[in-house]
C-alpha cells in the first residue's frame, strides 16, 4: 500500500485483517460503485485555531472507489481496516494508537469504532491514518488516492449508559429467494448538520419481523449529552457482496427513547424515494423499542462506596509512618501510594453518591488504648458512625489514624468483605450498589476465608476493587481477581466476577506526575464496574426506575437545563 503524505509506513504484508480482532457487533456497510482503484493518505487534522482543551472524539469515513477483481465466476472486493498512529514529541517516532474494525467487501468504509484522544492546545499533535487491505496494492502515481473525512467533536461530561433493544414488524421483502436479512445503523447528528455513525446491530437472517439483541451504549456516543439531538436510524437488508439494500429510515432523540416501550416509540420505517414515487406508499414497515432504556448510574440507583486500608507491619518496610521507608510515610511534600489510590478512585466514585458520605475502615492494626488488634475499625475513630464527609474527609481520617494506631497484623480481608456484604444483602431490589475499595501491600493471612467471602458476595449487588501498593509480588491478589480462573471455595464457584485487582506501581508516571498516575489508576480500576453492575441487574431481571423529577430527561425540550455538580 502507498501513502501520499507519510513515509516508512508499515507494510501491508505484515498485517492480516481477516485474522485481526473484530468487535462483538458485526459491521456491514454499503459501498459506492466507482470504477477505479484508489487508496488512502494521512494528514494532521488538529488545526491550531481550535481553542478546546479536552477529550476529542474522532470518527472516520474513507470515501473512495472500489477495486474490481474479475474472475470467470464472481466479483471479489477486499477487506479494509484503518490504523491510527500518533507521533512522539521528542523522537518523532510513529506509534500505533488504535485500529478500527475490519470492514469486508468495500473500499468505501464508514467505521463504527472511534478514536478518543486528548487534545492539547500547546502541542502540535501529528496523526497518521493507514488504510490496510488483505493484499498489497499499488496506487496510480500522480493520481488522487481518495479522501479521508475526519470529524472532531469535544466530548461532554456525560457518564450515562443506556441499554436498548429494538424489533421490526412487516419490513419490506428484499431478497428474491427469501425474505430480508435486516440490520439497523444508528447515526448521531453533528453540529454542522451531518451525521456520524455510532452503532450497528447484528444481522437477523431471513425475516421480516426481526428482534435484534439488546445492546449497551454510552449516551455520549448517541447524543454527546444533548438529549434533544437528532438520532437517525437506517434499516438495511444485508447482502454478502456489501451492496446492502436500503429498506428505510426514521429519526428520534434520546429524550424520546427514554420513554421506553410505549405507543410513542413505534417508528415508521420510510424510504424517501418510494414515498416520492408512489402516492399510496405508507411505509416499509415499523420498528419499535422493546426494552426500556437503563439510566442506571445517573438516576435510578445509589452507589455506596466503602474504603478500607491495610495497616500491616512489614519487616522490609518498618511500620512507623514518620519514616520514609514506610509505605504509609506522611511526607510533607507529596501523598503516599495509599493516599493517591484513595483519592484517585474516590474522586470518580463520589460523583455517583448522592450524600457524599463514605464509610472508611482499616484492618490489621493495634488500637489504643489497650493495643488490641482489629480487622474492622473506623478510620475516624467512631465505630458507631464510620462515615466521612467526601473524599477529603476520608483522606483526613486516614492521616489522623496513622497518628493513633500501630501498624501490626495479620492482614485479614474477609471481615471487611463480610462487613460490606451484610449491607448489600439487605438491599437486593436494585436501588443500591456497593463498591468496596481495598488498598493493600499484598500480604493476606486468611486466603481461604477471603475466597469464601468473595464467592458468597458474588450473588450480591457489590464489587470489590483491590489496589496493591509497594514492590511485593501480588500472586494472591491476582488469584482473587479471577480473570483467568473463576474463583471458587469448597467446590462452589463465584456466580460472577466481582473483583478487579491492579498494582499501583504499573501506573506510576516516570516523570513524577502524580496527577497523571492517579488518572491512569482510576481509569483501569473502575473499567470493569459498569459490566459487573449490569451483569447483576440482568441476572436478577431488575429494570431501572424512571428518571426522577428534575432530571434533564424530564425537562421539556427547549427549557434550559441546569448542570448538576
């Protein structure tokens, strides 16, 4: 493959798109029937006049012709994938940032997968887009090799996720020897009036009354937080050669979709060309929403966040927090690893907690005045009310506790897990979800009991985050994570995966930028929480409650919305 703009591009011979990673949602798209061969080029799409300093969303449509390879019996088209490279500031080295899904049978692909990058006004951020195919191809020297259409939009601070499902009724018959193989394509409207693809359903074969699988999608992808922004949905009949037949389309908005299954969310699928030609034409079928949108994390559930810290004394790291060799060292200049983990995770979770009151517990320390060892004590010194006001209150309680307790041992996890499990067991109606954060140096003294506690808790509305600090080996924590082998106890396996473990040392920025370290940590430790939460709700058949009064979804269109902080 040849590029007009950049040199030293990766050889197409080193990449096999047919064996590459393909996302769960299959992608099929219509191509334009242009009879010439053309290829991709890359360029910098960050004009310095853009005065935004936030996250940007990139969607790419590669507009070009297709390549005809004739044989005695068939016409073949190739598969294509887009690979994005970013250039280092210092060494100018090109590094792969990500790649789209592979699209078959077209050289006019419209990719669903987006690239999300941080935009910095003060830096020149060069990007390179490589389009790769299953066979090495050569462009025509001196000829235009096609066009890349790049659209960038600043992302809003919308954290909602939505679960939707659609079904069709009496769609048009498009196949000569069958019915139709329908699928839906979702588009988000842009500020300039254009549309950007944001989701595709799977293909349902040979039916005029399809029921597509339920899917989860960020609201930000659908409308970027603007509930009245137009969402266009197109319906196609899938064809193997990529020339999918257009059945029809309809438009809606996130606000309309939020009504759930009702007479208001039955949409006529209209083919504009047919409507213009036939006077008696009504529609090409209907599509309705058959599962209520789930606005779980914003309006129908309370997230309860528990913080726990190990106070274990290690031989290699003496227990006096006043000594720099201690993992609990209270430096006047910077936070220790325990404090950074508390702050990083807590500042994200607190946005989903309505009262911002967090119970903070410690274990494995001697308590005053008698020096008894406790595996479940309140950091604020009040066992009757261990709640702290906000993450700042948790941080203050942690620092104060280091002045009064004595680091000791052993380190037992099961008491704090059982503590949170008792709360979770009392609320199984989907109104609350509990997240337990355990910050540890890796030592665990009750592995068997902890595994049993996790297995018991796997059927409850709770998740466990374990952050390892220090240089120790975390083999026991990896076992508890259960990503490779589902955790079990006494022959019983955990009903679902509820544990996420990460070692903090993997996220420490080499330049000493602790803010960056904390951001990296928070992103990974919280990555599995949405899926763990949804898995619990799905297995229990719990559906979300309607959005409460005052939520933006219940604000009439055209009325100003107040930002909730």
